């Protein structure tokens, strides 16, 4: 888990595993986004107050793009859109089948 009420989270492990910044606005390293359970990938971590604020603004402005890869069984259209509701919120996923 990236964060949460559990002790064994990435957020809790960062300070023991990442060297602290030497810049004036250094803070405890912390993730600036999360990964869903059972999703693997790169996790962006901020080590200064400025980097955390900047990365958060980039996520809000959607200038950071996440790409997910999945393995599916069966036949699919070469590209499409999946819309669904997750936890009461609408969601949309655009997909492209790789050759």
C-alpha cells in the first residue's frame, strides 16, 4: 500500500530508504500520488516542499500522464473506450490494443 492506516506502507518506509534532500525546504520524502492495490509501476516521491507542490499542481493540471498496460484474454476491438462507475464516480478508460 502507498499510504493508509496500516503501518506497512510505502509512505512510512520512504524516510528509511531514501536519502533526505539537503535543500532548504527539505521535508520527509512522501509520495505525491498513489497506486491502486495490485497495480505496479513507478511512484513519484517529493523530497522538498517545492517539489511536492509542483508535482501536485502537475497532477491537478493533468500535465502528467499515466499509462497502464494490461493483459486481456479474448478478442477486443483494436481501440475503444470503457466507461464505468467506480465508488459512485464516473470513470473513463481509453484503450489501444498493442500489436
